[in-house]
């Protein structure tokens, strides 16, 4: 039995991690922690004002601490569901203790120190771990994940954006002189539990943000090896991401070529579902760990539709999927 610690456990992703790990036959939840200033300190994660869906399942207290020395003994796995700067600061400690770390923040996703200065507002101090980190896009990096000590789990937008495009780029089907245009809409849970006017349901209207400045654009472009135009939107719904991706294919590429490329890479990947004659909607995936992909081709113009639950395939489910790969378990264990 492997022992796991969830840091930042009171947030949406942390609660989903607790749910999945509770169901996992090879994992014991050894602790749940929050920051010292958290208003959730000392509460049970299953309390009514936190995550009552966990009542009777995970009735563990949320320990407020920044000193993990008293609880690190015998910990095998650490999930960091924390702010980027927090993960940056504490991941090296757990790694030096020999833990395998799955970081859900962006602190180790791109091996470029200037990326963090430009897009995250802090100076990265751990180049040695940037060099060693494996990007946890599970369907594409499983070989590297099997050997990794630090897995940087992709963001929700980058997962929904990359999974449809990577097979087409790998097979040379896209006219890459035209940058793919990604318009993606996320539910308000992507902003976390902290209340603000920007994510208050009574204030949320469908709107774009981060035009040409969003930190996920360089993450997507770096791991695709292809420049993109990425525009995120906030929608007035709770969970899910719907990405509409417009791109141009090379001459003589057919719909059968697109379908064959997607199936080549995903036919045996259990958490990606490819639609042949239709395209998916958010209701296909909310509450489930899948990314669903569909497309329509007209002439040289291709529209890809990609949907996922931002808290699951876009966060907690992919982290557990990576853990399963890393430790040799069935890839979907506790997820389905």
C-alpha cells in the first residue's frame, strides 16, 4: 500500500483527488493539508461548507502547516494542488525526501526560466528540477512518466487543446503556416474556490480574457512544437471546458485521414474518445475523466471540437492517471 499526501486539499481539485484516492485499492491517504492561513484549517474535508459529497468516504481533517517534517515519514506520493509559486517553493523539499510528486500547478510545466518571469510573475529557482520534470500529458508521455520523480500535470486548457492537435501534427496533416486558432470556454470552477466578483455566478457573463497574454498559450505552443492563437473564455457554468479549434489542412487531406490519425493515437487510450460522425458536448464529460474529440472538415478548413471536465481530465483525473502509469497500475484504476 502506497501512502499519499494531498497538499492544498480543500480546493476543487484537491477534493477530487481525495475522492479518487479513497477508491484506489493500492493507495492510502496519509494526510490532507492546507496553508497556515486557510479558513478551512482544522475542518474535515467532508464538512457541509466544504465538500459534503465526501461525507462517510473521506472524513479526514485538513491540517494547516508549512512544516511537513512531522508528517513526511513513510510518504511515497505527494499531490500538489497548490498555487504555482507555492508548488515552486515546496516541491523540491518533497523530492529531496524521495517522494514522487505530481504537481497540478504550472510551476514545472515548461523548461524555461524566463517563461515563469514573463507569465507567472516569479523567478524560477530550481532549474535542476525543471530539467528533470516530465510533462504529464498522459496519452503522449507515458514512457517518460513511468520513470519520473516529478510529473508536471498539464493545465486544463492545454490538455483540451493539445489532445486533438497532436495526432494531426505528428502525421503531418496540418498546414502549419496557418496557426491553429483555439477558442476555449471554461466553467467558473477553473478559477478555484476563492470568491471574487470575476467568478461570482451573478456577475459572470460569457467573455474572453487574456488575449495574446494568457500563460497557457506558451505552454500549449511549447509542447505542440507549433505556434497557436489561444483565447480563453469564462462561461456561466460550473464545470467543463469546450474548445473549438480552427486550422487548415494540407491539400488532398480527407476526413478519413483526420479520423485515421486520431484513431491511430487514441484507439487504445481509454480516456480519449473520438467521435466519427458527430462532435461532443460538455454533457458528454462533466463528472467523467474523459476528453472527447470530434471534427468537421470542409475543403482545407478543419474544425476540431474538444471537451473535458476541467477538474478531472483537466486536473485531478489526469494526475491520478499519471500516478497509475508511474506505479504500473491499470491506467484507469479508481477513475472509472
